[in-house]
C-alpha cells in the first residue's frame, strides 16, 4: 500500500528522531506493516489539468527511527491508496487552499483522513458549539459590548482566536482587570475579528485532559496536560507537563455520541480537550495522540492500535485500482 502523509513544515525540518509527534509513530508502524510511506507539506501540493499532485519524499526506517530520501518525487495524489492529511494549524488561507487541492482527488481511488473538506467546514473552537450541553458557557463574537456583558455575568473568562493552535494567543480575563479594554481590543483587533469567549473553569489550574477518538470509539487511555511555566494553559510538550489520566464512565458516556457525530462528518481521528467533563476544544486538523506518553504511562502500544484502525478503514472502503502513478512530465 502506498500512503502519503501531509505534515507540517516545521515537522519536516525536524522529521528524524522526533518521537514527540503522532506522525513519527504512525509512519514507523506503517513502514513495519510493509507499507510505502511518503511525506509532503502543503506548499508541495498542486493541481495540473484537473488532477491533484504533490512533490513528496519517500520515508524509511533505520535503527528504530524514521528518515526520508531528500530527492523530491512528483506523484498524482490518486496514485496513493491512503492520504493522512495532518498539517498543523493555524488554519489560514494557505491551509484552506491546501484543502481545495483535495477537491480534485477521486476518493474512489484514495481514502483521505481526516477529510480535508470536513476539516475546512469544522472550526476547532467554534464548532464545539454543536455540543452545547458538553461545553462551558460561551459566546462567539467580535463585539466589545457583548464580551463585557459576558465578563460581568461570569466574572472570569477565556478569550481564544478561532484559528490558532497549542494555546497560541489564548488569554484569561477577570472582572475588574485594569487591562480589560486593552485585552479585548487586542483579541478582537478593535472589533474586526471574531473570537471564542468561554467561561473560565476553575479546575483549569490542574490542566486539561486529552480524550481520543478512533471512529465511533472513545479510547480508555488518556493523559492530563499540565499548565506550563506558570501559565494557565499547556503550551510546552515535555514529559514533566504530561501525566497519566483515566477516562471516567461519565466521560465515556457523554463523549461517545460526539465520536459518532464527528465520524459521520468524515472526522474519525479526533482529540478532545476536556476540563471537568466539559469540552473546551475539538482537535480535528492534526490531533496529537500523545503516543509516546500514553505507551509509557498506560503500558500499551497505541501506534499499533491506531494503525490497525486506519489500515482497516482503508481496506473497508471500496476503491478502484489507480491507473496512474508517477507524473513523468514536468510542469
């Protein structure tokens, strides 16, 4: 099986030995399953004569680590049986344009996870509102007056840009803070940018739990992400900030319908950020499964389970045999 991973530019730069990232574990396991795995980035995607293509690198395993041949090869995306679409946010115009490229891929030939069109239609912050009973009180707005009213009622709030990641730009605000106007104006760019505003959950001081989905299943294994460097949020991926957590029966019951709903939308690989059984964010772009940490803390081989699910999903989908492989004509 030929598989393409669309990864982040920064991840490509530090590709070898980077076992903090989910793609490292999945690519290595797929190589061990005798798959041919290639990697690319969104700036290496394109369309020629109505066919999506990519310039990509072939990966290989050596001494338990993964590497890639530095020669770029041009291939039609439909020549791959499976594409793992996993570039990191921010979901900016370049990111959106990359999802458009996959509109020119015949999904009868190629399974794409997560579906780029579904990702394009799903904002990781805003679309938590599809599950209002499972998230903290919130508003989505650019209005200073609305945010002030929300702050007055809730006394402490969290303000989030809609398209960031890893806690970038997220701020808290307490009622009576002398910098209230400055913070609101900065976050909304003087009322020009829509943001997510949530009621602050006091248990956030203990961090947030990462709850993981595979299709309709909510995994039992999870971790707690601790606040970093005297911040109120997790923003540094290191061993000291990640501890073992357990999924409660209540969480499993509450979040299983969410997994079913997202899976139907074309989003089978998802990570929830959860505080006090409330969803604060739904990660669908490049959800980190914290495989290294979960393996160590829960004594499992999570990469094997995820790979089995992904390859099984590909085998379950009806595909036609691709008629084209390498693109030999230069652009």
